[in-house]
C-alpha cells in the first residue's frame, strides 16, 4: 500500500491545475517547499508569488486578485493561514465572498516535533464559523487531488485542511468528490464511525479489531456537511462516533451534533483533542497520548456498547 502526505498530493494537483487553467494564481507565505506549492512554481513561475512571512498581507493580496477575476490558491501552515490571517480572511475574503482557496498544510497534532505553537487544532472551527466559507479535509492522496481540482470550480471561498505526514491510500482512481457529501466505506451495525482526515485510516484499522462490523464513513466535506447521510446513520445506528485530529470543540464532532440535535435520534460521542494544547513529540507518540489512533477507537466503542 502506497503512502503520501496530503500536502504532497496538493503540490502535484496544483502543478497540474495551474498549467490547465490560466486563471489560477498561487500565493505562498515563504513556505513553498513545505506546503509543496513549489511544484506549481516550477510548472508556471509567472503565476506563483512568494509573499514572504506576512500571511495577512498574502490573504489581502489574494482578495485583490480574486476581485480581479482570478482563482487564487493561498497557502501556509494551518496555524498561520487560519490563525494569524483570520481577520483578513473574514473581512477581505469571506465577507465579499471572493474566489480564494486557502490550502493550509501541517494541520493538527500530527505536525509532531514543531509543538503546540504550530499544531493547529482550532482551524476547522475558525473557518467553518465564517459565513459561506466551505471547509474540506481529505484523507488521502486521491481525495486531495480531487478536492484541489474541484474547488477551482466552486465559486467563493474554500478552506482545505492538509497534513504533514504520509498516510495510506483509501481510494483508487475511481474516486469522485462531491461537495457536501460523505462516503460510506463500510456498511455495518450498532455504531457508525464518522471520520475525517487521517482518522479515516485509523477507523478502518479499528474496524478489523472489533467483534462486529461498524459502519465507517469518510466525511471530507465539513461544511457543507452531509445532513441526509447523517440523519440516515442516526436512524439506523445506536451510536455515532466522530473521529478527528482536531479539538472536539467546533470541529467535525460539533458539526455532526449541530446537524442531528433537532432530531434526537441516537447518542453521539466525539473523539478528538480534548480541549487541550498539544506538545512536541513524534507523531505516533502524540496520536497515542491524545487518544487519536485505532486502539482508542476500539476502546471507545467497547465502552459505549457495554
């Protein structure tokens, strides 16, 4: 099974897109090698701009280019893209509903040794709180490439959350991304696991360790979220377990709870970062410490169905 970081897949897809679509412009905040927009720079240097370590200015520039008719992909680490540049994204991109695609890499605890200052665990909440901002998180190489190309045809601002480390493939070349839709990877009973990002792979691993087959859903579209699918899951399962490499506050789990609260159909349990900051360490050690791997999914399911 091949492994590739979603940021690597972003670089490949963006390089293809910038050659295919002359309206695409790429901005980066002095992290081109890390965010992998360097691939787009090599493919089309005239439409790639390194804005330096000034993320707010980069987003304002992106807004200006989008107001002039361009499709702008703006990249930095998630902690800087969503956090440091929040005001510019909200007021200069979100409010006028401009065509800027914020592709934020190095999100979540899995950033590893960079520590709490660089581990964006609040970014989904920040971005999905902006009116009309669409928010996506792919789980593997194939899904990343599909989303990066799909958002070029979605009018308005989008936030795409990408990871640092390599992850296993989930999908093959037949995968099709649809905004606002989740994908059922395995049909089961009792418990429906709704996961996003690298937690999809952990959910699939966990399913192999259980005595019964849970339903497993990949949810790449955090906003808009697949309300129809969630209601169906709630009607046909006793529990929904959400899994995310993000704070349990304002992330996928919150979105699922908000969607299903009016219906009171089943119990929802949220697995994610428990309202705490991260710390420096190896990715595998951090996922273990913060309860974000297949072992904790198995244990949580055993707890809730006793």
